[in-house]
C-alpha cells in the first residue's frame, strides 16, 4: 500500500480523529475532577468515594456528546476533505481546530469557577442576560473581583500545554494505530466496516454511551446524585452552556409579546378600576376559605403524568386495571370528576399549575427568575404557614425542568428524587412501584403535605 494513497491518508486522518476524541474526553474529565477538588468543601462530610466515581462516570458519558460534537468539524473538513483532495492539509487543519477547541474549553473552565462561587450553578440561563446588561460594568467587576485577567492568562497557558501534549499524543500513536489498517489486502472491505462502525459510533455518542433513548443521558436527566455539586459536576462546560441556552430560549420565546403595561391594563379591568397601582398581582390571586374544624393530619397530592380516565370507566371494570384507585373511589367520601379541563399539554406545566394554582400560559414557571422566590399561591407555601411539613416526591431527576431548585424555592422542607429510591432506573427515573414504596417509608407521623409526581406512563415502564 503506497504511503500517500487515498486509503492510507483516510486511515491516518481517521485514527487522528479518534485520538483527539479520546484526548478531549481525558481533558474534560480532568477539568471535572479539578472542579470537584476546588469545591470539595461544599460536599457533605464523608461523601462516599463511590459517589465521586459515579459522578465521573456519568460525566464521562455525557461528555461523549461534547467530544463527538468537537471532532465532527475535524472529520468533515480534514478527514473527508483530504480523502477528496489528496494535497489538502488535513492534519494541519485538524490540529488548528483542536487548539481552538482546547482554548474554548480552558476559558470556559476558568469562567466556571467564579460563576459557581457566585451562583452555585455551572452556567444558568441568566448568563445570556449579559448581552442586555451593562457590559462595561460586568467586565470591570470581573477584572476587579474575579481575577479575569489572570484567569485569561491561565487559560492561554493551559491551552499551550494541552496543545503540546496533543501533538505528542498524535505523533506517538498515529503510526502505531494506523499500521494494522494499512496492512489489509482488500481496502474496500475495511472501508465498508469502518463506515458501519462510524454510524454505530455516532449513535452511541449521541445517546451518551447507549444505543437506545431509554438508556441515554442528557442534560435533563443528568442530575442523578443526591448532592447538587455532584450533579453540576456531571455536566461539562459545553453541556452546561447548552442547558442554559435551551432554557433561556424557551423563556425568551414565551414572553416575547408580553409587556408590563398590558398586564397592568388587564389587571385594572379585572379589579374594576381605572388604574392598577399594586406593585404585584397578589391582590388578584388572593382567595379565602372558611376551612375545616378538623384539618387532616396528612395530605397527599398526586400528579400522575399522562394518567388516563378510561381504566376507571365501568366498561373496563372487569379488567385488573387501576385497582388501587378503584378502591379509593369506593370510599363513601370519594369524589370523581370524569370531565375536567386539562391544565396544559406538558408535564411540567400541569405540575406547576396544580402546585401554584395559577393557569399555565406556557411561561415556563419553573425556569423563570420569579421562581427563585416562593409563589404565595403555592400549596406548599400556604400549608407550611399552617403548620404542615411539606415534602415533594419524584422518581426522576432534579435536573428535569429545573424541578429540584424550583421545589426548594417553593418552601418544600424535603425533596426526594431517583437517587433516594434505589438508583436511576432509566432515562426518566425509577418505576412507580419502587418509587411509591419508598414514598410510604418517608412519610412521618407529623402533619404533612406530600406532593407526589409519578411517571410510569412513559414507554420505558
């Protein structure tokens, strides 16, 4: 096989893509470990080593996506380009692109440290508000209070070191790993096998180390640990920015036509006044009730995701479906409303509507800045004032739709997620049977509100 044949150049370029993919995974893992080391004092005392190992493992899986996205331009504009044009400088283009990627990763890592110190998140949606703020003041503050200059210098030094290591990595291993492929007698067979492998590898990377959706990991279900710091460490900087961007766009798109003056005009009409002067909308939301002389000791509110009415209809009574709910309906004090207007067309919207008592207008309540404070209308806030201990239970992950932070801000005394019920289960958490058994164990004797979100209607269950 000639040294500079189309096949040999393709193999050498492909091997280099693979080596850079592994190199980026190592870099991202080192940054993740460094992040945990910097904030080690925020971990609970005697955090098991197994939890740290799991965090690194989940982080490695989700970083497959980041590394895959980073080498895609290299594969297209270096490997494939040189396969088409033999004199094209594929290796030089690849190395230059890799240095750019390493610089971006180094800068983001330097940004992540002070950002987490300030906001306790690895980049939140509000980072994009920078473009609408006093940029000059932000830059000045970054320099004076967060050592932006030294951090920038550190990022460039780190990039230089990583680029040197990357060059040595490629120089030492490219010939060694290319050699077996260059000895094949029928290159076309090798090309077919390689193409099949690339297709399968792309799926594996896209799903975060899985070939199925149910086994995948991504930003919405990445918070699989009990500690917030560990969950934030799972996301590398690119994935954290991706999460922030997705949430920011959702919020921006839902309020693009909303302005304060229109809200005040509508509020004045509802109050029968010519002008609405209150600083907020609480007067519109206030409701009073006489209440019971014998309030219940325990209140259980179930939000059953995609739960359907048909198993409770008389024509299906002969089938062993929803027997637990049927037993509840047989009680003399049970009430069944067969016709009910749905809160919304999405789980999080239905959940926030039931909890907050506010009609859902697709405003992403759990991700809005106002969600950083308790809503006065929330069941948890009102019942807590009346002496109830408040608990939220969900068999999924706190990273889903920001529900972990949201429920904490709505004054739930305790919140429990997949990690509290024996593991991850699947892409959406643990099955409801295991989940609800765990809920029963965590309800104590004191007066309590127990707000429970189930999820067993997902296909995986």
